[in-house]
């Protein structure tokens, strides 16, 4: 039930998947909201601090996902899924991982650009590794922004594909990411 099996995903994979998905959508929404704030807004400082802390959680969850995946094989493809679809799914998964890690790293670099640590809910800080000048911060900010928009675009396609499999192809693709596989004795 906790671990993945050849027939489906276990509870840990499902929790990591949905926790990341929810946090990434929340972070994207918060990021877009932050761009509309002026200096006198009560959220002008609160929103970025929350964004950084939640971003650090996503980074931790993504590291856990990679470690978990190295210890658990991906379930076998369903018989209704052909080779090109499997390839597309794998490309999307790799793109998600690359983009999300890039967003986390660029977010950290933006936050620590002036040499101050990235604060995790004011409990502790992740020290800065290097200081950046304004031009580099702007460039990294653009990378952060475009990767975030790319993740959302791919997530929309990913969700659409899952719904297509569920409602049109009527296979278990979506169900496998909602219900943990039961251990068979």
C-alpha cells in the first residue's frame, strides 16, 4: 500500500505527487499575485516570504520524489497505452522535473542574491552561496518566470491527458494516481 507495485502507485508516490501539484499551483498563483502588489500593500513583504518558504517545501518534496523513485520502480504501463504515448509521458515527466528544479534553484538564487539567507517560515535560513548583480538577478528572474509558466502549461496538458484517459479511453491512468494499490498476497 505504501510502495509502488507493477500494477499501480503506492500511497507515498500519490501523496508526493499531489502535494507537489497543489503547492506548485499555489506558488504560481501567489507569484502572479505578487507582481501586482505595490509597496504599501500589506502583502508586499508577507507574500514573498510565504512564496520562498513554500518553494523550499517543493524543493524538499522533489528531492524526496527523486530518492523515492530510485527505490521504487514505476508501475507497468497499462495495456491500453501505446509506445508513443509512453514516450510522451516520460518526456513530460522529465520536463516537469527539470523545470521544477530549475524554478527552485532560480528562486533560491533570487532570494539570496544580496547575500541574505532564504528564510523558512522565520524558523531557519538556507545560507546564500553567492551574491548576484542586478543584471544577473533580472536574467534569473526571467528564467524563473518562464519556467513557472511552462510548468503550468505542461500541467494543463498533463491534466487533460489524464482526463482523456479516464473519460474517453476509460482506462485506469487517472485512478492509479488517486487510489493506492493494495498489496496482493
